[in-house]
């Protein structure tokens, strides 16, 4: 709901459940703080057809919505802005994992299921340059992701369990991630394929 600051009168509203088939991953309701980026409002309905949603903050008109198969409902964190390799993106938790979407058109750039849990993905991810740190509790551990654009002609994936990152680069992915995860005192590094372009 958008209200006039001076009068408290309603300007527009959006029902995430009715208008976007939205839902949250557990029994609690939405708890994110919506992101205002210029004249764009970004929020997380959490449905397969509208995992993330961008509206004009002035009139509530839809600018784009992000489709994510098996989204799993909205998490309980808030959308953050990142600019990686010259691409501005919005990042947030769903029930099925962490996603990054293109700020221009809402296209899914990447998704990672590491460090998610089945109860409540709550802590807002932290972004520094091309690194994304995420953690959720409930014995799910944490993960540090490095976002990487594909560089090689052939798809390849290398895995290891050392402190050095495992890197995934593929021509079929818009973005790839390497992850170092930590849970119960152990650390592993894994490469994963991101969303298809």
C-alpha cells in the first residue's frame, strides 16, 4: 500500500496473494521491507509466476515480474541491490534458494540453493563487489558466492574440498557461481550451474 505522506490517504495498493499468486515459504506472512530504487518499488511475492516484482512507486503499475519454476514462496529477507560485471541486479531469498535478477527487465540471472533451509530463510544477503554472502540458520550453514560470467567455449565444472573456490563456467549459463559453504564446523567449496540464458 502506498499512502500520501501529508494526508495518509491511500494512493494505490497491491495484494501479493491475489494479484501475483504470491505466498511465503512457511506459516508466517510477508516480512520484507520493500526496496525503493529511484521510482521503482521491488518486492518478493514468491510465486512461480512472480517470484520478484517491480512496480512504479508512484502509481503501482507493474514494470516486470520474475518467473522462477519451483520458487517455494517468499523468504523473509529484503531485496538488496548489486552491480556485478556492469550488470545491476536485485538479490533476495525464496523458499527454494537465493536468486539474482536483472534490474532492467526482471530476467532471472542465477539461483543458488546452498545455505537455504526448509523453515525460514531470513537474513538479508550481503553483497561486496562480485561476492554474495548468505546464511539462514536452522543448521543450514552459510555460503559465499562469487558471481562469474562464462569465459570458455566448452562447459566445464571443477569441484574440490579445499579452501580454494571451485569454479563453474558454462556457455549455457547467464551467470555462474562458486560457493564456499560452512555448516557444523566444516567448509566445502562447490561449483554450480546458474540459470540458463
